[in-house]
C-alpha cells in the first residue's frame, strides 16, 4: 500500500512537471521556428492557457494557408509553470537548442523579466504578452530596449482611463485597496504617480495579501473616510472577495477595479456582488456592443468566433487576445522582412495602424508598446454582463 | 463611521475567521490526543469539505443540506482511508516518521484535488440569504452567524461526546495513558482510526462553513491548516478548550491588526503569537504543566 501511495505520488509529480511541446511535420522549405514561453500551468494558468490555445490555433491557420512565403511556421510552446526560474530554463532551451527566430512570452511581468536578458543576449526579438512598462523600457536608464516589444496594455493606460472617467464624473476623492504582489504594486504605483496630474486626491491607501480571505477590515477603514470612489487593483479571487465585502458592508461609493478582472471567472466568483462595478477593459469583452465603425470590431468578433468554435466550452479572453496580437505583429513583420533578426526587429518597430485585440498598435523606435489609453473602454457590470459605457 | 462600530466590525470579522481556526485546531488536538502526532494534513480536510460541497452543489438538484452532509461523509471516509493506508501500515511508527508521513499525505491530497477540480477558485452559495444584518453600525453577514453557531454547536457536541459517551471516554483514556487504556481492553487502534475520522469530519465542516465567505480552491488548506496549528499551540496541544480559545484569539488579533496597523502584517500576527507562546509558555495557555511525571 505504501508503494502504491508512492507510485501515485510520483505519477502526480510527473503530471505536474511535464512541458507541452508542439512540433509540426516538416514542409519543403525549412520552417520558421517561433518559440513561446507561456505560464500554462501554475498560478497564472487562467491567463496562460488561452494564450497557448490562441498561438496553436493561429499557427495552424497560417500553415493551412501555406505559411509565410512558402515557409511553414513551427510554433514551439514551453510551459514555465508560472515560475520565473523555469521560464529562464525554457527560454534558454528555445534560444540555444531550438534556435528559434523570435520568442513570444511570458504571460506575466514576473516571468517575463528574467527571460529578457536571455533573448536579448541572443539578439532575436522578444514579444511579451505581459503588462509592465518595465518590460520594454529599462527602468534604470529609461531607454527603450531595442529587442523587446509587448502587446498587453500598460497599467498607466488603464489608470489614465480610470482617472479620465472620474474627472468626467466630477469625482476627486478616491480610496485605494490593492493587493501586495507584482500586479498590485505596479498598479498602486501608477495610481499614486498619476493622481496629481488628474487632480485626484487619494484619501486612503489600503493593502491586502494575495491569500487573504476577508477584506472587511480594510474596507471598514475606507468606509470611515470621505472617499467618493474605491479603486481595487488585484487579480484572481481577491477582487471577488472585495466586491462581496463591499456589498455586505453596504458601501455606496463607486467601486472601480482594474482591467485584470475582465474575465468570466470573476463574474462566476463574485456573482451578484459584481453588479455595479466599473472597470477599464480591452474591447474584446464588449465586441458585440462596439459601434460598427470601430476598426477593431471585425477582428475581435472574428477571433472570438474562431476561438470559441475550436475550444468550446472555453470562452475567449483578453489574455488570449494579447497572444493574438503578438503572433500577428510578429508574423506580419516576418512576411515583409524575413527571418533575419535585425531586419525582423526593425520591421516590428515599423508596425503602424495594426488593429489587434488590445487596441490599435502604432509602434516606433521609442514606443515598443504602441498603444494609447484609447486601447481601453470603460465597462460596467450589469446583471452579470459587461456593458460598454458610452 | 463611528469608532465603536468600526471596532465591532473588526471583532465580528475576527471571530468569524477565529471560529474556523478553532475548528481546525480541534482537529489537531483530537488526533494529537490519541496518537501524539501532529497531522499536517488537517488543512487538506478543510479544503476537501469545501471543494466536495461545491462540486456536489454544481451538480443539478442537490439541496444544500444534503450536499453538506455528503461532503462531510466523503471527507470522513477519506480521513479513515488516509489513516488505514498511510499511518497504520508504518513499520517504525515513531512520532517523527508519522508527522512526516502526514506532510506527504497533505501534498498528495492537494495534488489530487488540483487534478480533479482544477486550479480555479470556486464559489459556494451562502446557507441562507446574503443580506447583511446591521448590528451597532457593523455589517454582519448571515453566513458569519452560521459560522459562529456552527462552531459553537460542534464544540458543545464534542464536549458531550467526550464527557458522556463510552467511545468519548475511551478516547480520553487513550489521551491520558495509552498503555493503561489498552490494558483496560480499549482497542487503541480503533480509537486512532476513529479520531482520524472525527477530525476529518470537523475539518470538512469548517471548510464548508467558511467557503461561502472566502471561496474555496485546491490550495486553501495549507494556510488554514497552519493557522489552526498556531491556535492549537496557543491553547496547549491536546486541550480542547485551549484550541477553541486559541482560534478565537488569533482570528481576532489578525482582524484588529489588519484594521488598526496594516494588513501586511496580518499573517505575521498568528506566527508571532505562536513563537511568543513557545518561548514563554511552551505548554500553551491551557496546557498541562506536569506532563507524564
């Protein structure tokens, strides 16, 4: 019996650690190898899984159409298990063994940072699907990193969009409640940094731990202030708990959350308590409600229907959208410039007016994100559904 | 908000989480009393209770009370199987070996739960309406009251069980002196099995009570288990009233420190208290000072 238990334990461990590798059969012309390091399992699996699915879907689609200039795409996707150390190992493997021409990833800022020096060291382009501005700009020198691009909207854009909304609604006193991890710290930093510019007065600045089960204490403190709106910056289950506690305490301020909650899982968890929450979000979740003239509408609906047809019952998500943009920007540049790294890099930098899932990308030598705050729209949750605020 | 309603709010929140810690701590003491081992898989039974109940409720047509009963029953069975497969067959059952086995068991249960239910957090609906009650300006959810009364009920039942039933008395006898209990004809093996079942049931009950407030997922057991362990140490391992008091004290202090100091230090409070108790009163607040001569 002990042996059986041991055997099961080993099986479990093996199951947890194996990486997903997708290799395709060789066409006549040598394939273009594109690598990806994605957080498919572990803490950020909710983000990484749709990214992996999207990359697989797009590569398949492109190859069915004959690939790029006769070259098929070989998409090599490794799972870093949401672990920065493993991300490094996998990135090294892509660069040294697989000899890829470009790397997509990683899913989170925390897993992207450690792979930057590896990919940059090999002098091939890296297109991250994570949000932090520090990915494309060296925080010490304030210089744009020449080889690194990203497709997820920066926190500062989301914060600007929120503050814009508050200015329009004549709200100036704001309380913050943020989670103590990479995502929360980065959001809190931007909220505090941009507040004076928009004449926003932060009257409370509360924090909570990633694993905290109850935020009543922090919200009680906020309730005692004269804040007109509460901004919560957190992902995963934290925001749902804040939403519930907020409602239970009978608080009447506007509750605003980050773009990190723009997924179905949040609606499922928070239930009724989600109603009335306002957030900045990419256009994907409200694609159907966009005006017909919106340049992103067509590609969003197209991506959505293809993704949901292929991976049903999975629903399309913002994060898969970031992977979509990364793949498209990379392959568009590849079509024009070919696989030579310096040319490919320069071509990505020339991306103009590309309507993707995350917004309209206009890159440049000093702008490797290419988005403005208009990448976001303000959305309110009503009756358990996302509703575009006009 | 007035200062006193703020204080009541913190206390209500603290007592709610404290009650859960108390139930987890009771699970620790029950097993400690009959085996002298610390069952580090205790937190996983809390997780199992919540996850099984959520899983059953997701299946259509199951009423709440039936899901709760079944979840507790399943968790109890898993507790018994756990004892049968991992504790009983050990050839060299030193306390240290057994404790390490429980850590292994906890990792196994957690891993299995992740594979079965996935990594997402799951909601469990409240037992009754979710409209909060206002008590002296503080908002208290009905689920918090369920947690408090549920814990109270469990503690009272447990007390009567230990004081007035033959099995309860046999369990106490094992706790006092196992060899003597054996000589009196009490089957210590059966008592150990029984205590694993009982503490699994208590843990699962705690997991179900708290899930509507905090959600549940495959990894909630670890932290709850550790907090429950701190509570058990605080009260003196092996003392039931001590475990309950320990849970309530730690829950309340956590909530107060999150409110008045900073929520960043909240988790540190429990462990700090545990360290202080271990330094200054190693036997715990209610612990027996003179142990075994």
